[in-house]
């Protein structure tokens, strides 16, 4: 899982193996450690609610994506665009992009052409 943060935008990108785990009900976890005591985690999971849910605290970020929106997005893979969701109102809105690595999707989802003799 890769996280990019810039201004009022969060971008989560995962690969096909992580997507399979996410769709199976697993929570994806990525961790950064600073010394033996300090750690920050990023957690990504699906939930059955229609809304995006974000918990951001000193221990890290937990993002719960709406399962139906992710399933609709996944039905069109491989694709270059992200599933774009917004949290909050206009003055403090946080835009969130969720995407599956397009190169990994092409390798995984499209059959390879066989060479003729």
C-alpha cells in the first residue's frame, strides 16, 4: 500500500494482491517505525456503509471505504483513473483517491498473447 499526502488530498494506491485481500474482508496495514517505541500505521478496509469513514489520530490513519463503490470501481479494472471520494464540507473538504496500480492490473487481468511458431 502506498500513501501520498498533499494539501487536502490523500491518495491510496494498492496492488492486485492487496486488492484481493481487501475484497476478502482483510484490513490492509502498513507501518512506519521511528525507533523502538514510536510507530504510525495506515489501515485500509471496506465497510457496508455508503459513506467514506476516516479516523486520523496520533497512532495513524484508518480509512474505511464504501464496499459498493470499490466493487463498482474494480469492475472496470485495469484503469488509470482513481475512485475519487470527498470527506467534509467545502471549506475543509479532504479529497481521497483510491486506485489499483494500473501496471499490476494489466499484468494480472489481461491474458498474455501467445507467440506463434
